[in-house]
C-alpha cells in the first residue's frame, strides 16, 4: 500500500527486462555470499532506476528489506536472537553500498528475525541515516502485554512508520485475536500506521483471525505481506485458500502488495 507522500514511492519491479536479467547473470558469475544481496537489489531495481533516471524529482525506494548486525557488532552491542544468527552479511554499510550500485535512493527497513523484538540495531540505523531509511517494527505478542507499550514507543518516540504481525511468534496455542493481539491491532489504527501480516505458512490457517480483526477494527490499515504467500492454485485446498485471500478485498482497509510494501520516506 502506498501512503501519501510529497515524493513518489516506487515499488520494486517483479518482471525484469533482458538488460536486467543479463546483469543478474554477470553477478551470479561471482560465487560469494555477499553478492546475493547485490543480486536481489540490482535485479529488482535495474529497470526502475533506468526509467526514473531522467527525472530528478523522483526517488527509487526499496519498499521492504532487512539489516542486521555484523558479528562484531553482535558481540559488542547488538546481539543476535539465539538460533537466528545470520549466514550472510546484512549490515547497513553493505546495504548502502548495494543501494548506490543499484541506483536506489532509500528503503523501508523491516525489523529482522535475527534480532527478534530488540529493535536497537535498526533504530540506530534509522537515526544515523534519517534521509535514507524509515522503519517497520515487529509486534511483540508476549502474554504480559509489554509489546503494546513497546509498539507505542517505537512509533511515537522512535518514529517507525509501520508494524508487522507474524502469527508464528504468538505464544503456543494463542491466536492473533487474543487480548494482546487485539490491543496491538487496535493500537496500530490509533497511531495511524499500517499493519502488515506475514503469513509464512499461507493465509489459510489465519483467514478467520484476519477477518475478525479487520471487522472489529476498521480503522487499522492492513497489508497482507508477500500477497499472503498465495500462489496460483493447483488443487482444491489451494483454491480455497486463494479464494479466502481474495475475499479479504471486501474490507476497504486491506491492501495486497504484489511483492513488497510501499511507505513514504
């Protein structure tokens, strides 16, 4: 979903021209882990950057990416969440280098699973590069409700522009429609920020929860991240899930980005 902005916001192009795919083959010829992010950034933006180059009034924005600490940073100040140690480089300096190569002007940084609910690393990057990045925080659905205050702090004090729900992070046996989930969902609407839902296991298991939250809190703008991980159905079960996903369009606050989200910088 694109929020109003004085500067145009461009979503990444999913379909690449021959020039872009040629560039990707060149990058793939270098077998290093560091080139993976370069590949993703350059192939997703080559076409857009070329098309927008003629207009200095337009910005090219990567509308969904992650950063995480270097091993040294993790050791000294920004620890990884246990079991979520990254295998690739993803620090802000490397990101800026890749953005420069790809002709990308700015980006929306989504809190990565590598740091779970500790937003200190991303917050430091947002403060260091305010003209380059805005943030999307990760909702903490802990039973004690501490995530509600954290959400308000991140939006109001740290100036994050959006929040993500990951239903896989709810306590075992709990749903997004529990008391904490409802409070978080309602708070997003109250604060005026869009709420993205990432259903990595597919939308089917969560469709009733999403419908209930959308019905009860119409003021909260909802984004089904990654098109709710739906794909062209090949069997009855997938057909049912895809139809359920499409039925969410009856809620006017719902948006279904083709691949990534767009938030103004």
